[in-house]
C-alpha cells in the first residue's frame, strides 16, 4: 500500500474524517494475504489505557471486517497489559473475542484494589505499592496456550540502572529497554512468569509502584514505567520486521491540543509528562511519514524492481517498504486524571466507550456505508463499585 492513514479527526466535535482523508483511506479495508501483516502499538496512560480496550473491542470483532493479520504487538506503561493480553489471544487464535475480554478486565480488575501498599516503599519514598496486584490480574487471565499461532511481543521499560550501548562506535548509556518475546512465551507457566515480570516492569509508574527487578542483559536491574522513555514506541513495531505493512497506533491522547492547561501544581506535572510522551510520538510519526514519502518517490523514479533495490541498498534501506500507519485517538482529552479511573468504574467505562467511538469513526472513514453498531453498549456494565 502507498497510503498513510492519519486519524482521528482534527475536529474535537466530529467523529467523521475529512472527505479527502476518507478517500485516501478506502484502501485500508481492501487487504489480502499478500498485503502483509499488522502490528499494534498500544500506549499507556494508567487507567486511560482502557481506551485501547474499547478500540480493540471494535477492531477485533469479525463483523467490523477489518481483516486483521496480527503479527507484532508493542506496548508501554499500562499499554503493556493490553499488549500482553492481545498477544496471548493472537497466540491462542482467539483474537475475535480479545477486545471484549480486555474491556471486561479493565472494568472489573483495573481498580485501586490492585495496589498492594508497601510500608517500606512508603517510608523510603521508593513507591506506594508493589506490583503483586497486577501480577495476580495477569495470572487470572493469561494461561498456558494450547495453540501456537505466530506472534511477536515487545514491551518497553525504563532500566533505571542504565545499560551500555554505543553511538558512532563510542560507548554511551541508554535507559530504554525492550523486553522481546516470541509466541512461545505463552506456552508454559514458567515462561509466563518472565512475561508477567516484564509487564509489571513496563507498568510501574514512578512513585505509585516500586521499581521491578527484571533481567536486563544478563543482570538484574530495577525497572520502571516504559512510558518514561517511550510511551508509543512506533519504531519497535516496524523495526526489522519486514512483513509488517500496516501499523495501528492506539493512544488515549488527542492528536491536536486545542487549549493549554493550567501550568501549576498537579496540572503542570501531568502536562510535562504528556509533553515528553507526545513529542516522542510526534517525531516517530513524522519520520514514518517522511520515509513513506521518500519510498513512494523511489517507486516512481525506479519502476524496475532491480534498479529500485540498488537505490534502497545505497540508502541503507534494504528491504524497506511503504508502511500504512493508522492512528486511533480520542478527538478530545479524556475526562479525569491518569489515576482517577482506578477509583471509578463509570469513568473506566467512559474510556472504553470513547475507544469504541474512535474505532467506529475510523471504520466509517474506510467504508462508504455505515458499519453495524454493537448491540450491547458499555453502559449496561457501568453499575457497581470498583
């Protein structure tokens, strides 16, 4: 494909895409086996990670006709929970029900009760809670798989000790760590423990959770939330995986900020975190768009495959191809702070509903006729306490 689909709509008051964008994105629904595979990038946002569950509940529904061929899934922060469960379902061949099940997990289990207060962590200011509650949630819903469909999972964490890398052949320290798993991690209980540790490390929000000790490069290192270094790691969804042709980027923040927040107190701290996260994603998306534009020009300049291959080799882009990048976001900021949803089932349900609406907006943009609405609404499960 030679189209990059940008979404969601720029207007916060409309769910429909602009007509020009709708025309360019029609090809997104016309996929065949030869078109390549799909990747998902699932960003965090603490309780607002429930937004992705709403998106996935629509995209993975066979009635939507999206024709998914999911091969790689990348997550960071609370998005690592979504990524791990989606990969688990892809491995087990139950992708069609994964979104709805994930929404149920967010509604029923993503509460303040998942906190396991650590007196020592509070006294030392290392963190309020251990990750035991999250680990228990994972163990309840992810079990050894009997099916063995291919899937690749990557989870981002912040290695607080740092790791030696290099720039231009010279040593340098990096704090970003990527936990890489093949589908076989879901096949037995022992390897699942390694996965659960990685999810907890990627989700350990600073101050709220104690650092999680995880094996990094053969040594045990304290790790925290992957969103610190890269909340929506687009590059890891493409990377060296040459048969990925479409990437869904799902993040609970809008594409355009229309109003500046109050720059004081908690609002200032929250906004600084959003700036760090969104700027990295902005750069990744812009780079992907520039690369796609350059590749399209190469295709036009070198119609012959052999000539084009030599040009790509000369640029150091051997094997690179056009990637369709689809952003699914809310049109406006979601209500509440990052942690507020942990104390309100109704708020979590609203995030899931927002995700469903955003996914349906994309479906309407890629199809001239309205898609079938889901018969059951999330409001029917809003009653009760967290």
